[in-house]
């Protein structure tokens, strides 16, 4: 009984500690010019939260389960990032992207990545044509990458040469061919899928490309109730209508709100220290990271944590970022950016477990 009371008291003190930390994050806002900024943004944050919730609900009517995956993909899109979806076949990864394109009313194209796919099959190529006067000239014929929402299906089946064709588009939103830069229509997103189980005929994604994905989302298998619902829909053939709730222009408008969301020095420093804790040579790195990690996350990870946290704050109707917003997407932002050393690979260490350790051991405020 005494042990139970002790645990209860410890739980109360732990909760009070986290409340105090949360108040510390808000304290720098009060009594400053940021306070008026926060108050002026509350109505816009509530409108953002309403539209975000409607989009999430509409997609959830089509995709059974996968609530975390749906929210993560939506957060990444509003943050202007690309997403790598990892899961075994049949979990609805492709259907999720299709539903997303319908709800957001974005132009959608799909590329099935295969070993014989060439870069020109993705970005396009220059062809010889004739003008009205009969003169020969080169004309650029656009590839399927000229869209707004690109599904790179089974991206790890293409060769590294072909995978590299996406590097410029994912970072710069443009395609360069023949010395000419072609801008892509905005908003533009790459959502790629890969199967973690099958290794034959696949190529690992290079670190430079992995770093260009804001999120890596692991899609879990369905539980019993969800699987029954999927089979029931198949048997009864119940079509689900998907409403068009947003547009590309509206997404760009909502994205402008991100820069207004307040990020205090405590929040910014926590995000930076969390990224540094994935590097074995830093003081904040846990013992497991020092033992099993060769190289940690890049500066893009810290930038991604802040942008994702800002979207999460707006989705919750808040005009400021809290520490829990950073933690909410630590796995999605960091896990694909941590490179294991030989010992880590030999021991079968999971980057997800290392990220969990980093979040648990990292102090919420710097000493």
C-alpha cells in the first residue's frame, strides 16, 4: 500500500513538473511584443485547426485505421515537406495518397519505380521537333514529375541513378535539363513508399535523399477490428465519397501562418539539443547513441522539427509551440536520419529505440 501511495505521489510531482516546464515555455511570451502576436493569431489558429480537422476526418473515412499516418502526412504537407511511407504491402499506403489528393484537390500522378526506370522517365527529356517554318529545334517534353502530388511507389526498386533524379525537385521544387531550370507548380510534394521486408531487387536510399524527406512514417499492420472493416467494405462494395475540402492556393495561404507561430528560445534550443543528442560525439548523447551510432541527424532535422511543431500547434488551435509539439514528431523526423555503425547493425539496433532513448534522457531545459 505504501509503495502504491509512493508511486501516486511521484506521479503527481512528475505531472506538476511538466506543467511548470510548459509555463516556462509560455513565460517568455508574456509581457513582450510576442504576447500581442500570440493574441492576434488565435483566431487564425482556430480556423487552421478547423480546416485541418475536416481534412483529417475526410481521409479517415476512406482509410481504415492508420490515424497516426494520416495526421503525419497532413502535417508534413502543411509544413511543405516530403514523406517516406514504409510498410508491408496491402496496408493502404497508395490509397492514402490518392485520398489525400482528392481531399486537398491537388493534381496527382503516380510513378511505379522499377529497376529499368530512367531519370528521363521521371523528369522528361528534350526531343527534336519542327516549328511552323520547318526548322528543327529541341523541345522539352515534361515528365510525370510535373504535378503537385507525386507518388513514388516502391521508390527503393529504382537504381541510385534514377533515385537521384528526385534530389533537386525535393529540395528546390525545380527541374534542370539542358541548362534550363523548370519550376514546378506549387505546392509540390513527393510521397514515396517502400516495403521494408522485401530486399531482393531493391536499392537502399542514399543518405542525401533520405535527408530530403521531412518524415519517415512507419505504417503498422491493422488490428482485428480494422481488418474486419476492410474486408466488410470489400464484400459489401460500399463506396466512400471523398469531398474536396481545400485547394493548392489555400494550402499555400495556410502555410504562411507557420512563420507567425511563436517559438521561444527554450523550444528552439530543445529542438537543437535533441538533434545533437543523436550524434555520438556530443555531450547530450545517451550511452546507446555513443555505442551504436556512426552519424546523427543533419541540420535539416532541427528545421523540420520546428516546422512540424508549428503545424501541430496550429492544428491544436495554439499560436505558440510547446515542448510536446517537438516530441510528437521526433520519431518521424529523426529515425531515417540516424546512421548506425557496424556494431549497431550487427546487434540489430532500431533507430526508433535510439530516438526514444534520446527523448527520454534529454533534459527539457539546458543546464
